[in-house]
RNA sequence: UGGCAUGUAGCUCAGCGGCAGAGCACCGCCCUGACACGGCGGGGGUCGUGGGUUCAAAUCCCUCCGUGCCAACCA
């Protein structure tokens, strides 16, 4: 006799397990494979969280899914690595530190660039680690030895290399253009960083421009009266009879006195809208800018960089944009030029970061010529080199890339990658270089100064899948792990990030950065509302982990991650998995009561073979679910198998053996339990790693850590054999008998097939016996509707009349039979038709035959059932 | 205005040509030896609307309605 195993605690303690295993795994090096380690490559790079950030539910979901995949692939023998890191997040970070300094009464400009950057670095050092430690609390198995930061030395070199290359190829250029300006952040921003605020109640105000010759006036309407200071034309539709004769003439600016031409422009002007005449401000409106180009109008910038009226505004100089609006309106009204106003629902462009209303401004900036980069990125997805999951996101991706605009990449910030370009004060030329420049590349003058601006933070993020692997150096890591296997991210950054990584990867390395892109939804609250601080419905993942434990937290998120849907987080969902966790634990304790050493293989009974075959099916289902990113299906399959097959059936059946006298049966049950739980621990590991390890460590005879154990394969288990059908029948029988006992209606499909030998065999089982003992079994002459049973050698029957509405059942069956009959006739005709057979492909015919057989079988079953009902 | 989703049990969702499903909630019985964080049984649905295709539609096609997101326009 082996000594009894030490008893397991009554309840699983997820926090203790986390403490026990998390850092031990990291120290073991299992997460840090060498590039030349054996196994097919499988690499995921983390979407780098901002250093400003703290972990929110979106991160939790995103990283849990990555961890599920990486743990699965690691167990499956891949050389799997998950590279973590953080993003310097240019504007966002600078914004925070500036705010902190302002609170102390310090302006960054007083401080100077160098000192300010020192402050940002200091802040990054102390709080940049927060997000990392929070990630670790999720139990993620990143390779922390490869952690990167977008501003570290290697990545900065990658950024320079990419920038200089694109300049050399003519794909980056510097130009003066109308761009989106953030007057609060005081920087240019890209189109993507402009967000629109919907349904703003605004005012559409009309006023009159007097014709220069005094012969009348022309009325225009605007939501931005202050921009009239920069008007350089009035546009009308060239075919509009009201204004046609005015084209070519001028109006006089009522405030500034300028003469302004009236032009005809069919593209901008809709004669049916408003007065049919439009004021044109080419320096502060994108549409007007286009008109200006068409008609060669002067660009008149009227605002300063912080959104005040400049010297061009004459009497309004120094006024804020919005104050100027009020005053100009009032002044024009006073001059008798106001022509009424109406309410107007509009959308306001706001800066994503500062929230300021964006001001279009003419400015000199650096741009990426995106068209040539977008074409290969489009083609790669069209050709299936990269696949989105779910597929429909490819449409979004295509739409944006097909209509892509040049990308403004320079930012008037200090925190970020400074543009590697040096302007010469002597000759005015610009030198772009991978190394710092001390002399002008054109004239040789030493009077050069580096461009003051930094790059858009997404410019460095675009390189992330390969800059983290050492590019531009040709490292073993790059050779092994590029392209990455999969990118997991949210739909909100398909344009910002995914598309740009595709472009950068294809351009710099000639192949796609990843084979799959999994797009997950948004984590919402239990009412389906977006989580937001103002609503106060934000769930802090760390609080949830404290409350429920890492395992339950992770598998809950995973179970909610269906393809193409947002997730609704609620404690009710977590409860399901907390209970699942307990179910696994309690059933494992049962195993430990009966198994305290690794059992030797033994001849197996039918129930043993049944559960092993079912385990094989579950393994197959879990695998194919993960392989196709159906995370919710994977967890549902685990839940179904463990609870409804393993615990509800097998464990109950095994008691007959384990509490009985037959040593051979006991040996079979022990071996089966051990085998199945060995698989369960490994199946659970990607989802509930700490629970899985706790099982593994307490499974007698298991070796090492579950982290390094192989993920179960379907062929680890015996295939289905004839006993499976028998067992299924026994189970149906038991269910039917329980229903009879409950005096409930019995579905005719099952009890009419009751097999006496089956029940006889079942009589030996624990809880089943209990059920049967309470069933009234009759003997003697059998009525038409009954279930035949044999209990402890006595054949009898269970009457069904009285608990069945026989008339209703007959009616229902007859309807089904009519339907089935039609199906069978149809298929038979189809197969009997020579012409059809001649043309049909063999496999199609085979499937049709199979269908027919299925239908005939069903028809037969139904007919038999009807006959039994009389 | 355009595009993409989405509408299935009270709630959260799965199913996507072949007998309408799960979890939670609800009702009844049971603290039996792994588990009351449990067991057994049960009730509950015109699958948003109207048409069409099919032997057969929740599932495919069209119409409309509701909801969400993205993009564009907004003088």
C-alpha cells in the first residue's frame, strides 16, 4: 500500500497559486527561448502600451488572448516567444509631464528642451514600470529579457534608418501645406488624430459683402465668422443665374478694406444651399484651400500658433479665435451687414489628445508619400498573405489604404525621435543622415542645426514587429521570428498601427509583418455601455483580479471573446468560471482520494473507454477553436467536457468501481482518472495557468511543470468504438427513467428505444441505482406505450400512458414524417436520375447518398416511434 | 450620405440550409461519501418585419424597421 496522499485544501486559492508559480516560471527561462532553440517559430509582439498608461480592461483582454496563444504554442513544441515593451507615446506623455510642471508653475519653454526631456525621462523611469507590473499580475508569459521601449537605443536606430531610407527613396519629403494644427498642444497632427464631435449645436450666420462698385451686395453664410478676416474670394456656382454676371467682379472687405474677387467654382458650391454664395478662406479650411489652388488665390494666415488673431486681423489682433468670432459678428451687425442666422447641427474636429478644436493652418512639415507604400500593403491582404479575423475588417483596411492621404509625421514636440535632418544656415539646404551631422552635406558649412521637431509616435510603432527583433541589424532573432505569427489588437488602431506596420514591414523587409491579424472587440460594462470615467462604470482589472483571482478573470475574458463582437463584462460572467474552477478543484480532490501514485495501465471497461474517447473529441475541439481564434468556443468546450461528461457521468460511474470490490475495475478507473486529469490540466493551462499548475503538481507521478508539458493531442486517446454507442444509450436510458420518475412527459424518441440489457448493466452503478430503485417497474402484460427495463434480473416496464399526451405526440410525429418523406423522395429522385448522375461530381453524389441514408434512418426512427404510440 | 456589423428564451450570447441551444435568472425535489461554488428534474422562444429561393430557412436572397461602429459632408 502506498501512503495516503496529503489532503488538498478544501478550496483552491488562486492568489497563493499565483505567488507560487508566476515568478518561478519567469526565472525558469521557459518564456525566453533562444532564436536557435528547436521548434517552428511562433512570435507575437505585444501592442506596446503607453508608458503613461495603467492597465485597463482592453489591455487585459488583449494580453490574455495573446497569452492563451503563446502558452498553447509553447506547449505544442513551437519555438514560441512573446516580446513585450512599451511606447513612448509622444503627445500623450509630453502632455502629462507638461501638466505636472505647470502645476508647479513651470513652463517647459522656460526650462528648455534638455531639462524638460530630463524631467520626462525621470517620470518615465518611475511610472513607466507601472504598466509592466500590472501586466505581470495578469499572469502573462512574456519574454521580459527582450523587453523594449520605442525610445531605446536600438529602436531609435531603426527609426533613423527607416526615415533616411524613405528620404533617399523620395518617399519622405518636406513641404508647406495646409495641415491640422492643434492650437493647445501647439503641434501639427495627422488626419487620424483628428476626432469629430458629433451633433454640436452651432449657428449658421449670414452676412453681406458689399460689391466694390456699390451696386449691391452678396450674402454668404458661415459657422466661423472670424475666418472672414482671411477671406480672399467669394465663390458662386458658374451656372447660377443669380450670380453668373458677378463672376470676375469684386466685393470690398467691410473691415479690412481689401478687394476680394468673385469666382465661379462648380466643385465647392451647391447653388441650392444657403444663399448659393460661399466665402473662401484658403488658409484655414481644406475645401477653401482647394478652391484657392484652382483659382490661384492668396493664402492669408490670420491666426497665431496658439489660436489668436495675428497682425493680418487688424483691429482684432491678439484676440482668441472664439472671442474674435463674437466681436466680429457684433461689429458686422452694427455695420448693418448681418443677414440673420439659424441653428445648425454640425460636427467639430477636435484634437484626439488635447481636445482643442483643430485649426487648419499652412505650415512646413515632413510628410510620407503613402501611395507607393499602400499598394503592396493592399496586395498582400488581397492575396491572403495576411488574413484578418474576423474577415470583414479587411474591408475597413482596404477602404482606408485605397484612399490614403500623405502622412504628416513631424510634431512640434520634444518627447520623441528627433528628426534626423540638419538645416544649414549658410546655404539653406537640409542634410538627412543616419549619424549626427556636423557639416552641411551641400556646402560644408559647420553652421548646421538639427530640425527641432520629433516624429509622430506611430512612425516608430510601425516598425515594432521587426525593430524589436534587432532590425536594421540582421540578427538571428529577426531571421527566426519575422514575420510574426499573429497580431492581436483592437479595431480602433487598424489605421494608426496595423496598416502602417504592413506598409513598413513590406517596404523594409519585403514580407508581411504577421500572417494573421485578430481583431477583438471593446470591453463594455454589464449594460453594454462603453466604460468611461465620467460614467463611473470603469472596471479596474486589478481590482477584478484581486476579487476573483487571475485564473477566473482570464478565462472569463476569454470566454467572452467571440469573433466580431464587443464584450460585456459582468461579475455574473465571472461567477460561471469561478464555479467552474471550483468544480475542477473538487473533482480533482476526488481523484486524489483514490489515486495517490501514478497508476499503471489496466484493461479498461466501457465507461473508461467512453470518457477517454470523449476526451479525445474535446481535445480536438479545443485545438481547432484556438487554431481559428474562436476563443469563446474553446472555453465552452472545456466547460462542457469537464462538467457534463467528466464530472456528471464518468466520476459518478467510476464510484461503482472505486467503492466496489473488483480490483481490476478499480485499477481501470484509477488509470482512466489519472489519464483524463493529466489532459485536463494541460488543456486548462493556456486559460487558467495557475490552477492548471496546481493540478499538475498534485497529480501523482507528473513531471516538471505543466508549462513544459505537451498540449494534448487527439491521438493520445483511443478512437471511438462500439461501446460508445452503448454508453450513449445507457445515458439516454437513465435520463428517461429519471423523467418517468418525475412523472414528466417522456419524449418518445428515447424511451421507446430503452434497451433492457443496458439497464441491467447500469443497475450496478451508484447514483443510477438510487434512481432506479425509486422507479415503479411493472410486470405482466405490457401496454402499448411503455419502456422496457430489467432491474436486478427482473424484466419489467415503465408505463408511459398518463404522462404523455399521446394524441399530441402522434400529431407532431406525423408532421415530421411527412416532411422527412418528402425529403427522402426528393433525394431518391435526384440520385435515380441518370442525367444528374452523369453530370454530378462523385463526392457530391456521395454526400447526397449519405444525406439520403441519414434521412431514411430518421424517417425509420420516426415511423417506429409513431407505431409504438399506436 | 456611404460602408461594415448587429437584432435568437427575462438577461448575456452560441448556432448560419436538415428535430431551436448554452450560461445566468426562474420553478420543483434532494445537504447521497469530490463539490450546496453542488445534484436531479422542469417551465420559458412566430429566431426584428414583410416577401422570395428550396423537398426543407433562424440559417441563403431582397424590402423595411431598430441598434452600434467607421468614414465622408456640413458655406
